[in-house]
């Protein structure tokens, strides 16, 4: 049946018609043949009956007069009938009286024993009919006639004729039925083939205007319905196609007009955005200028207020001056906060990432607040997890500002109990190069009401009903803190219970572990290497750009050139292209890690001998063993000390040794001092050595930002009043360090004060 599926409808129809007519013909012929055979046997028996009757009648006399010769003669007449094989006349007793045998009968043939009626028998594979007929005289049987009829011979002839007849018939039927079916199948197949042809044209040429031809003779039958349905379908599709084309045209117009509209809106938006940005910039600039403009005279106001305070003797006047001083300081703090917030909002504040040591940062904060905490009889607990890397890439100044605000608030709003500053970290899964840093400030203070909740992070927002006289403040600290934390890619959250305390938590995400240690500002020679390298090229591979820059900085004053790659794959390419003398390879990197990169480098003939030093954030022994086993020539743990790195590189790069250099002094009076200043020098040195020295002493001990800021302003004020620029510059520098929370430089500048005073005092001796 499968073959049928692939035959065309036309051929299928021809086959069906021919098959049907052939089967019909076959069945009819079979019926005819059967009927003929039956009739033949009937006629044969009838003929034999007549024949034996005639022979019997002719042989009656011979039997009565016992004349076998006449009887035999009678039988011989059967020689004219070719199918009579043998014949015999039996006498009354049933004995053979006379016999006849066809010429081709074998010699030993003898008549069969007498029987009645007829029967069929096969002898030597040939079928014979044995026919017996009694010879009656009146009613008495006087003998029997027997004939053996050769059916085989007769049948063979008949079969031959039948086959010829059938073959002729079959040929005739085949030809006629083929021709007829060929002509007639067209009635059904032609319209279907026509439909198929149309469907092909439609699908190929997408021409929906063609239609199937309608013949009236099919009008009422299924083919007519099919072709009507097909045409209707085409009409429908054509209409839809037209509609679609119309829509498309319309859509294109629509798109063009919408795009134009969008472009117009975009332009307007860009204009509006630029205008808004300009306005915002103008606002920030205005605020920055204003703050600066207010800050400058405020410094003078505060400076002179302090001078006035020391001159005033009347307690009432002293009290007034005290009020001016404290209001002035509050105003200065407010202006500084507004300046910070406007800078952040105008996107003008940029973070400066550098290696930061969380341990020393937290200790600094502890130091700053130690006096206040002692005054309030609180406990200050710091809790730093041991596994925090000693060097993380952060903006130290801003992080200090954040912690300063949070701890400052905690101290302000806590009256008994403790303040706890903790730092923990979580490694991001499978990545030892970055950590999640959690910093938390916990206190047992007044707590925050649920209604105030997140509102306290908005600018100028404080808890409702808060005693302004007792706590003061501007409500800007947390707004600045939140924005700074977000700029660092982190989140700040608060949990609190009124009356029991609060926990402010900062989560900084993906903080990179710095490749180099925190720079020591006090000791310039720390990490200074005594190794003098010759010219060489180093490839630094690290996914964090700051880390690559920090390592690059190590080589600034050396003849070593540095090239960089940000992942293993780029490292292999760069190594192949530039053939560096040494490769410093970070282990955890996206795209391709350090292990895989080292493996590849080892497989490339031209670069396989370049020494590769692994840089890892984990100092674990297993990691070291693993890296050394995996084709690395050296191993350094982050943060990498310059001296360590140089020692390691010295194993692979040609070098010599040098002596350690000396450090130069910083403070110098470079500008000439005017005669008026020289005149007032005793008064100035008196103030510097006594009154200000006491203030300096207190500021240095307490490390209160406010106090140091006032001290700086006073020195600057004196510089301006006495026309001594070195003092003014010193004051400005110190104030700058205070406002940027740069504690290390602030302390260093503060420490230099006695030396500065000494230099000014020595002027007096020179002048006098
Ligand atoms: P300021 O401290 O100048 O008022 P902040 O923005 O730092 O401004 O804080 C906003 C408000 O949040 C505070 O006025 C106070 O109501 C509340 N707050 C902040 N920290 C704490 C704390 N540790 N305990 C209780 N309340 C706090």
C-alpha cells in the first residue's frame, strides 16, 4: 500500500479501474468455465448412453446367435471416435464376448470386470470414464456394452482451446479497459490536478489572483464544492493580503512619523536634561561658592572670636563670645555638610580607591572618640574579624567619614552602656579576590521609633519630637552617609528598638582585595627596595584595574616597563606578542583563571620558559602548593609588599644593590618677612608659644576634629592678621586634612606645629 502513496491520482484511478474490471472478468470467466465443464460431463454421459444403446441394439443378434465376430465388427466402428480408449461387449454371464482397443493401447490391456452405471478411474496418471450399459431384449438382460472414455486427451484439447481463448480475451479486456480507464479517469483527476497546479502556483509565486476553472458538469458534486471552496479561500487570502499591504504602508508611515516624533521628544528631552544639568550644576556651583564664601569669613570670625575670648575679662562678655563661638562652629559644620551633599548630588564627588587597612581605620575612629566616650562613661568595643584581608580597595577618606558619622551619632544618642563597632566579611562564592564587607555600629542609646524608620536617611530629617537643644544636629549626616555608601556600591540599613538601642549596618559588595599593602605615610622608606633592576618587561595580569595600577606604581622609579592584561585569555595573547621577562598572574579572574592561563603558556613553545609568579588573595599552604605544582615559578600573597615583590623578581631579572636614601625636612619659611611683621614678631611668637601651644597640646591629645579645626582657623587667622603666609598656609593645610578626614596627614601636620613655631621664633633672634 505504501507504493500507492507515491503514485499520482491519475495512475491510481487507472489502476483501480483496471483492477476492478480484471477481477470482474476473472470471476465471470470462472463461472462460465465451471458451467461449461458441468455441461460437458452431462453431454458426454448422454452421448455415451446413446452410443452404447446403438452398439447394444446392433449386437443383440450376435449375442443371441453367439456370433462374436459380428459383435467385434460393431465395436470396431468406434475407431472413428478418437477418445474411446477401449470397448467391450459382455455376454449374459458377464464374460467378455467381444472387445475393442484403441491403436495406442498397451498390449496387456484387458476389459475391466463388469459393473453397472459409470465411474471414473485414473490409470497410469490418465483419467478415464468407465461406462456400462445393459443390452435388453424385452425386459431380459442378454449382455452389457462397456466403453472406456479417455478424459485426459479430451481435457487437454479443451484446456488448450480455453487458454488461447482466455489469453485473447485478457488481451482484449486489458487493452480496452486501459484505454477506457485512461480516458475516464480524467473526469475525476483532471479537476483535482488543476487544483493542485493552482495551489503550487499560489505558493510559489504568491499570486493570489489566480482562480481554479469551474466546469459546469462538476457544479453539484464534491469536486465542484472543493474548487468553489478553494476559490473562496483564495479570494479571502487576496483580500487579507491587500489589507496587509495597506496596513504595512500605513505602519511604515506611522513608524516614520512616530520616529520623527520620538526624535523630537528625544531632542527636547536632551535639551531639558542639559538645562536641568546646567541648572543643577549652577546650583551646586552656587552652593559650593556660597559655602566657600561663607567659610572664609567664618574662619576669620572664629579666629578673632577666639582672640577676643582670650582678651575679654568681663564674664558677661566672655559668655557672649562663647555663644558666638559655638554658633559659628555649628554654622561651619552645617556649611561643610551642605557642601558635601551638594557635591554628591551634582555627581561631583569622585571616589578615590586605594589600599585601606580596616584594622587601623577602626582604631583611628576609636582614638578620635575615646575622650568623648570616656567623658560620657560609655564603653567602646571594637570587633574585627581575623580573616579580613589587611588591604582592601576602598575610598579611605569617605569610609572614614561614614564611620565617623555613624559612631558620632551613636556617641551622641547614647547615655549609658556601650558602642560597638564591628567588621566582618563574607567571601563571594569561589572568589577569593573580592569580599562582602559588613561594618556595623551598635549602641545602647535612645533608639529610633518605628515611624521615623527610614526617614532619618532623608536630608534635614530628625526623629520627631527630638530635643534639639540637647542633641542639636542638622539631619544631614545620615543623608550624606547613605549616599556615600551607595556610591561605594553598598547598602546601609538600620535596626532599632526605642529605649534599647540601634544597629546601623553597612554592607559593601564585591570589595576587591588590594594587590599591594596600605601605603605607610609616616615611614617613607618602608617597603623601599634596595634592589636596582636592569631594563625588563613585566606583564601584570589582574581583573581589577586599580590593582594593576598599584603594582605599576611600584616600578615608577625603576627601568622596568609594565604591560597589563585583565584576564587569563588576554594574558596568553599578550605574552605571545610581547614576550615579557616575567608574568605576575592573579589566580581568580573571570573568562580564564590563572591556572588555565599558566597551563596554556606552558604549552606554547615561544613563551613556555617565561617565569610566571602567582598572586593569590589566600595565604593558605594548600593554595601555595597547588600553584607551585601547576606550573608557576613563584607565589606571592596579596597584599604584596614592594620589597617582597622585588625580592621575588630579583630571582628572574638581572639587578644590583643600592644604599637607603635620607628623608628631607618639610617646613621652610620661603617668603621674605615684611618689617611690620618683624616689628610685631614678639607679640606673635608669644601667642604661638603660649596660648596656641596650649590649644595645640589639647587638640593633639584629644584628636577632636572640631578642636583641631578651630586650632587650624586660629593659626590661619594669626597668619592673616600678622601678614605671615607660612602660618596661613599651615592653617589652610591643617583645615583641609580635617575636612577630608585625612587623619594621618592631619596628625603629621599637627605634629609639625612646634617645629613651625621654632622656625618663627628663630626669625626673632635673627632680626633682633
Ligand atoms: P543629626 O545627627 O545631625 O541630627 P543625622 O542625619 O546624622 O543628623 O541623623 C538623623 C537623625 O537620626 C538624628 O537626628 C536622630 O534622630 C536619628 N539617629 C541617628 N543615629 C541615631 C542613633 N544612633 N540613635 C538614635 N537616633 C539616631
